C-alpha cells in the first residue's frame, strides 16, 4: 500500500496574493505587474489545453519523488493520472505539471509534460501531454505529443501536479520583465510567499509563457544511469542541459514551504510549438526576458507514494 498524506493549505485571497507577489517580484525584476483577471481560454493558442480554465477545487499533489530516480531508477514505479485524480478526490481532474514518463510505455526515459483532462462518469479523458526526450540521431531535444502503449495517462517515478476542475474563473495574472536578481521566476514567487506567510504553507500552480529570451532547460538521458548518482554533481553530469528559445509554455507547481511531506518545493516543465521543451531552471537572458503567468492557489495538498528512503539530491 502506497503511503498517502492529505494536507489543508493556507489559501490567501487573490487580491492579497497580487499585492504580496507584486512587491516580491519587484525585488527580482525590473518591472512586475500582478492583477486578478478572468483566466484566458486555455483551449486557445498558445496553450491548446483540453480544458478552458484552471479553476474549481484547485489542489496540488506530489506523486513518488526524486529518490525513485536517484541514486538508481526504480522503473517499477508507474502511476496513472486517472488513478491520481481519484486519489485526490477529484475524478475528472484537469492536470498541469511536471514529471517523468513511464519508461516501460515509451521505451526510453524522458521528461513528462502532463496536460490532461482525466475521465469520470461525465467525460472521457482528453490527452494533451507532451514528452521531451533526447533524439538519438543528434543528441538534441525531441518534443513529441505523449502517447503510450499502455495508457496515455501513465507516467513514472515522480510528478508534481496542479489539479482543478478545469473551469473558467478568476486567477492571478503575473507579468514580469527584465530579471535583475538571481532568482528564477518560480523561485522568486515561492520565496516571496515563504517570507510573507512563514509557517503557513501556500501552494500554487498554473501556466506561464516565457515570451522573450532564452531559458536553461534540462532533459534526462534516454537511458537510466547504471552507476549510482549520489550527489547533485553526479546528477548534473548525467543530465543534458540546453538553452531553448521563447516562446516556451511552462507549467509550474510549487509550495512556499514543506509542511513535513518530503516535498520538492518547485517543479516546472515546458513545451513549445517549435520542437523544444523540458525541465525549466531559469532564463539565460535576464535583460530581455518577459514572463506572463496565470496562477492560482491550491486548497489541498496530497502526497502520494512518498519514498521511504529519501535524500536532498536533485530537488532543483
Ligand atoms: Zn523535471
């Protein structure tokens, strides 16, 4: 029986969050504007998601974790988004986030970019996910629509997911241009929340577009490491790093602090319409970078199949 934890998050009003985040972002960006808006129709360009919005019973979950990838991959760790939706008490949930593919299903290891509406009595599942893997021909990124011989909703090892009913509604719109500080966009928001809310855990998710500039993105190798990856240095030597260009559509999941669930505090995967995608680290063009985000605070946090043996390697 996989371990399971449920935790009620602190949920500030959108108006309060807008004020808190705008102040924090201005310490790390030349310009920042945060406002409360109606969520744009996410079925439209550039998102093309299978749900119109990201509102209605917002919750986040971390499934599995990095300890199932390093020091050595535990390839028997496979999950299904439809099952996760039931586990988080939201069958039919619309998921956005970051994870790893099911290697048995895809045939290789790769980055999973989950964008999926799951099934319930009222609706069939709709798959909009991507995977980013290393192209064996040129060792560059190969971004593909996700499909699997088992289930298009199957993934492996780990995932950080933002779930909702996929409804229209009010969200935060965050614009930040010109990075002046060291923190990446997500870390800046997360640390601002941590500083302001202290012991209260705030969790958020959604989507953001890197509209201008380039970003540092990693993609895991197609083959799992056969020698143990024991440190961040080992892991970084194993990963493939790229500089990818805007526009990149990124799905972040983050919590201001860990309430004792052994969480990865932030995890963001991106895709594009020009064949690039993967795991977001930061932008590499601070002077020209432009971020546009739509984010919402989650009400509940679920921790599913938390690794018993853990470590702090690879949490970036
Ligand atoms: Zn990742």
